[in-house]
């Protein structure tokens, strides 16, 4: 599993400034079977067997690999959760549940999580249309081997009623430190309130801290819309966020905002000299360093390196960076060492 995933993470492959990555998810269930939460162990295994055989077709996925949830250690499940930027933890998945990945490390199927089948595609190229086409091609190929639960009135039937319809969720992850650190984000949300869009932080709703100054934009509706409608709605809203973030950055740079420059310089100093760093703190400080690079206040590092660090400083990825040889008590110390190595050539100007 690690050999497939380690060289293909969503952030490290791009040097994007604001948009970081997107995930597309299709939710499907098999006709004639109750949702996973209502099934006994034997029935769950039947679903796993049925879908496992469908994905075993070598023409369906490049290097498709099935992973039984009961065979994976908690850190392996957490690694999958981090890599595929999942909105739901995999830690409780066990017997009668499983995963399918491919050798591009961009596709993930979960079996019997909340639905019989959830298919996800990680997009680091910003071509949502092409990503959707690829995901739909896989979904259609599986649909030739199993019959999905579908009605004319409600579309594809899902365990969560809000996902019935086309059964598609599109998440775009945006880094907006200027909007957040200048207090402009709340005003933007009020001005651009959209009933078709949900804005959250990576830890949940906007009532929670926006860790790493990263927000995820995703669609609210699935019923009465098409997949293309959802894609275009997300794309238009993402562009609005990007324009607002760029406008604030331009104003900050023009005014030479001393308070923000000091905050960014302090963030760099803390990261260069800390002996221990927690995940949340690391993401928040890396965010400020990334903003400093964009404003020309920090030199010696590029966006691709920072994006990779945002991705790989989380617990499961950090364990793999050190070949799994980290005691729990040493994790924050090792994270600080990891950050020190990355920031050695970096200076504030």
C-alpha cells in the first residue's frame, strides 16, 4: 500500500498558491440490499465479495488493489484517510468492510462504510471535468457488473438522504490566509452567501478553528441538479474566493502591513527553533510562511515544498517519513525536526 501511495500526494505535486486540491466522491448502493448499517456480518461479506470481483477486472483500474479493513493497522487506515483527504475517519472500519486503490494513488473506493460503495478521485491538476469523466467511467464499469439502487424520483439511493439524486460530492480545498488573518473572511462569506455551497474548515464547520487557513468548498444539493451543474457551481465559487484572496494580498503588500509581516516572521522563527510541534500548530504556522512567500517577505522555499509539508506533517505521513519508527511520546519532537530540515534555507526579507 505505502509503495503505491508514497510518491503521489495531492499537495506535493502542485505549486499552487491558493487552490490546493479537490476530491470528487460518488455514492452508490446495490439494489436489493439494505444499507450497510442494517446488514449482519455475513451480508456485509457478500457485498465485499461482489464488489471485490467487480474491481478485480484488470481493465477497470490500473493496478487495482483490494485491502480488507480488518487487515490494516490503525495507522494504515489513518494514512489512507490523510492521503485521500477523506471527510470521514476510517478507523472504525473492520470485518466486512474494505478499500480499493489504484496505482495512480488518486482513486479510492470504500466498501460498506455508510453506503455499499463510495468512489473517490483526488484531483491535483484542477481539471474537475476530466476528473469527473474518469470517476464516472469507473462507476459505469462497476455498474455493468452490479445493479445500483436507483429510482426515477430520488435518483441514486444513499444512506444519507441529502446525497440522493446524482450522489456526487465535490470538495475543493483553498488556502486563504490573507482573508482570514486580516479579518476579511467573515465579510466575504456574508457577501457571497450561496444556498448551493457549503464552506467549512478541514476540521468541520466555520464555528471551529480554520486550521492551516484552509477551507473546503463543497456542494449542498444532489437532487434536481446534474453532475455538470455541481462542477460548474463549485468552479464559479472557487474563482470568487480566489479573487477575494488575491485582492486582499495585493492590498496587504501595497500597504506593507507591519502587523502581518511581524506575524509571518514570528511564525518562521517559531518553526525554525521549536523543539516540539503539534499538527495543528504546524499547519497554522506553515500557512503563514506560505503567505510570506506569496507576498515576497520570505525567501528560500517554494510553494510546492510548503504544500508537501502541509500534507506530510500529519501524524500517519510523518510516521512513514521516519519509516514507522516513532514512539508516540516523540511524535511532536520528530515533527519539529522534520520542519527544521525543510526550513533550513529559508529567511525573512
